[in-house]
């Protein structure tokens, strides 16, 4: 990983972080969490915001031996290359020089209830900051979205820091969005104008998604986006937190969070290497944006034991105050991206909520997904026994001997 090894403290933190995902287990919760876990009064205040749905999922439960959510099969999956720009000085008129990134496309196989064209979801990985990961990192998430929501999903493999620092990952995502908007009908079996066009991501990928949503509004992407999926989103650069009068307790209080520590969170941003003059840019710190109006509806998943918790909560409130339709689920007692740890009780709930959130986005735009009954029946009848068999046969984790599934 090149100069990552030269970054003080990063290698140890990253090894710890990767191991917890590979084990499908969590660190022992530290004793210094104090009163940081969401309180009933705080949740009550959040419910008063526009369209906000807060669901406490309970404290961390014991591990279970069976995986969380069986993913229905029935997808055609292929990879393609998308041209991207290497002229990073002019964000408005890219100069094409033959550079390409890889993307993976997940297309539902035709059913009697749906023959296509489909809605389209563009997804940006985020587990690992902008630093580690590839198309495999969020492969299972993309499979779940495609199968359960009957949407075409494009998993974008943007270039990674520290070799490709800001703004290259963001520029890659914007270039990919423009290419997808122009080629969806001919290459992707998707109808963006009548079926829907959603952008989404996890963690740092969710920050990329928010930036793309803002760029799409400001630059007039056509067809326009119709929804956002933001899973435990980053919404502010650590160097810009002082601009908030009340700060962000989940980021500034010295607490050892499980899975994603404050230190590791800061290291990822350091390796993304945003120049200080861009720390307050809406594309880096959307929470500080002066104008969040006219953005597409947003479905947001927020984790309680997570340094990014408060910025995600505040971003949802800012969207709602700006007139953007929002829906969110808050998972009390759960750490950052806990749904990647399928042995944790509640991971299946997060997957169910994700798909129902996508359906909510569809309803916001008047779509008829054609699979509502199938989805509800799957959620009702999916058994752990069947799920265990499907996961074992597919071997999605691809990490020898780790015993978990990502």
C-alpha cells in the first residue's frame, strides 16, 4: 500500500479495523462511552424534524452463528470500463485523456412481474475511507439492492488515495455519473427519466454521494437525480468542525468507539489530503453548505456508537430544514457500518431498512416498482437456515478462513 506504512499509527489502526470485519466480531465495548449513547429525549427531539423516522435497534447483542440476510439470486453481473478525466484543475470542462476506471453492473434477471427497463442506483464504496477497498468491498450491498429493489446497480471503482488524492476520487465519481446518465438506456437496461436515478454510498462513499448530488443540481445533470442513499455518512471535514458553534460531541469527545475510532477517521481524511482552503467546500463538508435546497430526497442510516453519528444527524436536519424530503433510521447501540458484521443481531434489520428506504425513494417520485409484494413476502419468510445455505454456497467474503461475509 505504498506510503501508508509511513503514516504514524495508521498501520496498527487499519490492521485492527480490518481484523474486526474479517472475524465478523466486534471489539469489547470500552468503559468510557459514558452518556454518549443516544438518549430518549434526544430521539424525541429528532422525531420532530420533517419526515424523520428514528428506530432504536437495542444495544449490541451477542454474536450468532448464522449470517444475517440471505440475498436472493437472479442477477446478471458484468464489469465495464468508464472513461474518466485526469484534468483536475478545471472541474467544469474535463479533458479526456484515455484514463478509465472499472465498474460492476448488477442487473435483475427478467421476471413475470418485471421485464425492465429498471430504476438505476449508482453506488460508491466507503468501507475503508477513500484508501482501501475495490469492487468487492460493497459487492454484497450492491447485490442486495439489485435483487430486492429490482434495480440496476452500478458499483463504481473510483481511484484511491493516497496515490490519487482529492479531488481525483470525487472527479472519477462525477465523470462516472455523467457517463452513466448518457449511456443508461443503451448500456444498462435502465430508464432514468421514468423509473428513477439514485446515488448512494457508505461512510466516505456517502460523502462522495452527497457531493455528486450537489454537483448534479448545480451543473444540471440530465436526467436529474431522484434520490440519495446515505449510510452512516461523513458530512464534514475534521478540520472544519470549529465552524459549528456547538461542535460535534461524537467526533470531539475522547471516546474509543468500536470498529471506527476517531483516530482512524482522522487518518482516512489525512490520506484523502484535502487542501485546507477546500475544507469548507460543499463537496467536502456538505454540512456547512449554504444551500441544500432542491436536492433529491434522501434516505439515511445512522449508527449510534460511531464518531460520524452527530454529523449525520445534523445533516439530515439541515436537509429537512432546506425542504428536502428525508427518511432515516438510527440504530441505538450499534457501531459504524455494523451491517458488514452479519453475526451481529440487527444486521438483517439494516438490510431490510435499506431496501424499504429505496422503495420510499421510489414512492417519492411516483414510481411503481412492480415488486412490492415480492419484497414484503421475502422479508416475511426469509429464514436463517435458508440464508446460511445461500451465503455458504456463494462464499461472498473471499477471505480464506475468516468465517464472515461482507
